[in-house]
C-alpha cells in the first residue's frame, strides 16, 4: 500500500497536470479514504501534506480547495517586460512628491539642524522633536501631550512594543477577526493569545470585547478604528465613545493603530476620548514615504516609562537620522503637502476601482488606498490570488487577514496606490474578467 507521501505526490501531479484546477474542491476526507482504500488517518496526513506544500487550503465547514493550477498556455495579459503589477503593498507616491522631498532633503542637509542626525538619540527623542511630532499628529479637539510622545523604528515596531508592554506571554488580547497580518506574527513571537472579535460595518464593537473580557480577562485590545485594513470600515463617533466608556469601566488597555488616519483627518482618534487607556500608534511610512519608517507612539502618562524600557529592550528604537529627517519634514510643511496629494490620489483611484469593478461589488471607503473585493463562487481568496499572479498581478488573499485559521473569507484585498493609473486600470479590468470567467465556468458545471 502506498504511503501518504506517495499519494500526496500523485495528487500534486494531478494539480500540476491540470486534472485538478485552481479553486476545485477535493473530496471530503472520509470519502477520499474510502475511494483510495486507505485509513482516514492516512487520508488526513495526505491532506496535511498537500497543505504543507502550499497546494491546497482547508476551510472549516467548506472543505479543502486546490490553490495551484497548471501554467497558462495562452499569452499573459501583462507584458512580462513591464513586470508585476503590485496590488499588495498599500503605498502611494503621487506625481511631484519625490521632487518635493528631494529638494527638502537638500535644504535640510545644508542646515545646522541636520547635525542632530549624527548624535545618539533616545526613544523619547528631544523636547523639540516631541513638540514637532505632537503638533503633526494633532487635529481638531486633539493635541497630544509632547511628554507622551515616543519614537520607534517603524510602525510595526511601535505595535510590537505596545503589545509587549501590555500583555505578558500567555495572556489574551482582543483583536478584529479580520486584521493586519503582521500583528498575528508579532503576537505569536511574544507568546500572546489573540482573541478574534466579530466585525460589522463599523469595525469591532465594544460589546464584542466586553463579552470576551467577561468570559476570560483580556489584557488589551488591538484595532484599527479608522479605514480598517483590509475592510476599509471606520467607527462612528458613537461607537468610539462606547469604546471609551468600556475601556474606562473595565481598565482594558487598547492599541489604536492610526496608520491610515491621515487620509481622514477630520476623524477624532479614540486616544482623544480615553487618553489614559489608549496607546496610539502611527508612522511616517504611509503618510510621507515608505523609505522613512519612523514609528510614532502617544502613550498614557502611566505607561511612558515602561513603554520606553520595552522599546529599548526590544531594539525597537528609531535611528537619530530618521527621527531628525522626519521631524524636518513634519515641521517644514512638506509632509502636509505630500499627505494632501495622497488624499486626492486615493479619491481618484477609488473612483477608478468603482468604475471598473462596480461600486456594488467593492467594500471600500472612498478615502482609502485599499479596497476589499468579495469573490463569488467558485472563487476562494487564495485560488484567485494564485490565478491573478499568473496574469502578472499581485493581490492579497483574504485568508492572510483571518485571525482564526479556519475562517477563510472568500475575498482579496486590493492595494490601489502603488501602480500608475493606467497600469491600475489594466489590472482591475483583468481581475474583473477573471471573476466573470470563474462565474461562467461555475454555471456550466
């Protein structure tokens, strides 16, 4: 009798040869075992091996689906000389921004203030840098206290430091059921257990966190209240106030990821409503440039010292040159100009996406640089992403954002900001055609 690896090799050959197509559902485990004349435990090992090789994905309550398909024999829709159209990285670089910042960089390098880049710097920066950062983050009804400002190497490191400060290994942290994938990896390395909280059209509700906390204590929660990635939803003012009351009543600490708030400057952060319960995290990589990865934190006064220690111990502090240059761009007004251009660029790209894919098909905020594309049957996120990649387009499958391994939303996230508008339009048309082809094939079957 063949062992599980040889059976897995056979199935892999069927996938490579085209007998099993991308998105096709495999037999239920027990039926597969019966037809092969093998034990259910052996069949389970075969399916695990196929998943380990990246050939399939399992979904609780739905089954196991093929991810890989044979290479296309027809010419690719994207010119290979152009390269991959990247709809994975959420970034924006509107025309004119590079020249603006390059000119600003030359002025800064020739000024006496650039000398600060050569000196050692603490996670608290300097009093002047804290004043500049506080004014930069401020908006109507919220002016962060400069004494509460800390600097990290980038936004991810800021999140890691906040999570490490608030939760010890083995403790529980509430998080959106669909969330920023990097947080999952950070939590795993810190030994923190993530508790997925259900979302609705305004993100995660305070009541969902209250119920989870009453079941087993939460040490903290992490969420993106504004322009959530990947879903694009934002909390209403009422919901933010509900969260503020919950945090104050229960003592739960929150990590507010404000990385996309620059696209919605009119929105009041939760940190303004519950300053003693929220660590606010932001970054210059989305606001200004991916090459400037300074992370910004606004901490409750009671946590400034412990968060400072965590930043240093975790090697998550920022380099002096990055902080000095970042503060120059924040203080000169150049960063504000770039952000204004990015806001206008996001509106134009969202309009293009709605025009090509249809407003009723997309889940997106017109201010955001990304969109959530739910997929009709028979598509699953990973199989659609794999097929798109073969056509020269990189998208992120919904499975990457799910906190629970068994929850695999049939969707992909589209990052709209990286390619030029012409390339973006071409890519979106290709994705639209793929959806139609999949639906037609499904109806024929």
